[in-house]
C-alpha cells in the first residue's frame, strides 16, 4: 500500500532557532565584499576572467578562500585570505556588480537581512589602476540598484580607506565617496592591521582627521577598524572618537579593557560593530568565555554595540548564526540581542 508522503515544507516555513523579541528583518552594518561572496560564485567569476588558479579543483578553491582555526592565527592571516584571491577575482566591473548583487540577495534569503551597509575598497578592485575606478564604482552601484529593486531591500556602500595606502590614494577614495553620495555611497571606513602603524599612538591618528572631516561635512557616515586584535589596546578606540569624531567603530573590543574608552563610547554614543565569529577566528578573543566577558562589560557600562558578521562565506556564518551563537553560549540574552538590532537601525548611515 502506498504511504502518503509527508508534505515538503516551503523554504520560508523552515524556522531557524527561535529567539524571542528578535526582529523578523535584520540590519547588517559591517560586512566586507571580499569575504561575503559564495565560493561557487567566486569560482565561476575566476574562470570567466581566465584566471589560472593555484588549486586542482573546486574543493581546494573553497579551502583557499575560506577561514578555519587551523590556518588562521592572527588578523594578518585572516586579511591575507580575504584580500588576495577574492579581491583579484572581483577586480572588474562585471565581477563587482555581480558580487554586490549576490551578497545582498543571499543575506536576505538566508537571514532576512533587509537593511545592509556593505563595504569594500574600490582601489583594490581596479587591478592596480588597469581598470577605471569610476567604472568599478558604477558597476557596484548597479548591482546595489538591481538587488534592492528586485528584493525590495534598502542598502548602501561604505568605501574603505587603507592604512597601508599613501595619503593621496586615500584622498581619492574619499573624493569618490563624496561624488557618489547621492547614488548610494553612505560612508567611509579605515581598514587594515594596526600592527606597526602610527595610529597606535593616539596623537598620530590625526593624520586621517582631515579626510574624515571632509567626509562628515559632505554628509557621509564614518567608521574605523580599531581595537580588534589581542596585541592592540584601547588607545586606537579613544583616538578615533577624540580625533576623528567617528560615528561607529568596527570591532573595538579592546575597549572592554579600558574604563576610559568605555566611558567615552557611552558618553558620545559611538556604536561598536561587533563581529563574534570573526573575532574568534583572528584570536582577538581567546574563546567564548573571553567573548562573553567582553560583551558583558559593554552591557554593564552601557556601551552601544550591534551584532555583525564581517565576512559571511569566508567564516561559514550569517547574521542569524551569529545571533544563535551568542544566545546559545549565554553571551547575551534574547532581549539584549533584540536591543542590539534596534541600536543598529538607529546607527545606520543609510537614511
């Protein structure tokens, strides 16, 4: 006798771990293009452009462009994965347009992220000057326009300056961000490792002050990567708030070790973009117990923070998984998680 088969559930009805109070639609503030395109899409892009890859097959390629604790021992290791092959593969107008489109679409389908600010460095997508920078930017904006129209999303792009770049190159990036503000560029960022960089001296971060002021005066939001590794301290966080007058800080977890830094963040309302899995991979925190200690300090001292991902496919995560990790490990309560997304919404550069 034929048994009646069980109905196949619709994808939209397959529930993730329920978290009381969590908004149905989430907000993502800190995600890099270089770590958020799925490996199969990157693989196709590479072959479309005729790249000779240093791997034998697709599965070795996946290992090449993703992170795991056995091969990532520091932020430098992490950046090396994100910024070599992924940036090279994305360095054409067609590739960056598809990358932006695919990231927004995937994050909405997988985690119901309806509002997102996606960041990348356009100077690291123009093949060292071989491609026209404006063509790269226009292509990224086309990808943004298409996906927001098709999925009814809201999104913006953040342009990353680089600590390793000469001042003139970073100035061009700021000029482009201002130029395309009305088209969907919503802010600037300063990224790259702080190791052996002058900005660890809080006085010298002022060398970026003019660029950040110009961006703010033009109506752009400002954020900066700082205080994100175990070998740094909270000086960069303090300097970013005092000298650069930033709106948000990427990571900034070292502030938990400094009452002064936490006081400044709380008083100025500068929000930290916290990326749990990323911080675990880069050894910024030693483990979940350390992460719990950091975030409990921020909760106790009323330091505003949002939950973010940093690099979804590279870290095999998404925004819902980050939330589920924090709740399951009792790092945050469901109420605290829900409150973090309300803060994220208020702190968006996208208006």
